[in-house]
């Protein structure tokens, strides 16, 4: 009788070990997926926005380019779409014209002082952008939520939007 009882216990522990092994593997894969997704998030939630802006302004001055300040958040699908488009081959010509800095607004509780500095009305939606000359003059600001529907706009319309904004903005003089 004891040998028949031992077999089911052995089988139960074997099945449990296999299940736990698979569960551990799935858990590990989920962790890897989360880390990979976190690595792809466009907004650094822990960065000091003021430091990022100062560095980007310095770079813009050195390269005689405009500064594109993008306000958004990782939880915002439109913000992630905008970031993807701005890093796409379709936007290469745009990226030669400006230095970009991305500022995380969190739950509208981060970098609010910088949004005010660049006259960004965050209540109109994110992503929101300010185009700034290398001598720190505002050239353009999204005041009406122009990019807050980036998902519906699509890549071509976003690139066209920036082409129109840049065409209307004066080019910095090379020194």
C-alpha cells in the first residue's frame, strides 16, 4: 500500500516541479519583456529637466540649430507615437535642423516650471512642443494641442506639421 501512495506523491511533486519550472520561466520572460519595454520608453522619468534643457541649448548653440523641447509622458500613446516618428527615417531631414530634448511631465506634476518657461499650455494636451532659437527666443509653441492626437495624425502628417513649423521659423545664422 505504501508503494502505491508513494507513486502519486512522486508524480504530484514531479508535476509541481514542472509547473513551477514553467511558471518561473514565464515569470522571468515577463521580467525581460518589462525591462525591454522600459528601455524603449522615450521619456526619462528621473532626469533633471533643467539640466537636460541647458545641455540641449548649449548643443544647439554650438551646432547653430534650433532646440525642439518635447513635453510628454511614457503613459501617453500619442507621445510615444510622436517620438517614434521623430526617430524614423522620414524625419531625418527634420532632425538635422534641431536638437531635441524630451521632458517627462509625469501625471502633469513634473517639469511644469519648464512648461511655463516655454509657454506650453499642458492643459491642451500632450505631446506638446516648443521650438526655440539658439539664442533662446520662442519660435513656435503648440498652444492648441496640435500634436495631442498624434496616433490619428500618422507619421506623414506629423512630419508635414514639423516641416511647416520649421519653414515658418527663421533659421539661426551660422557664425
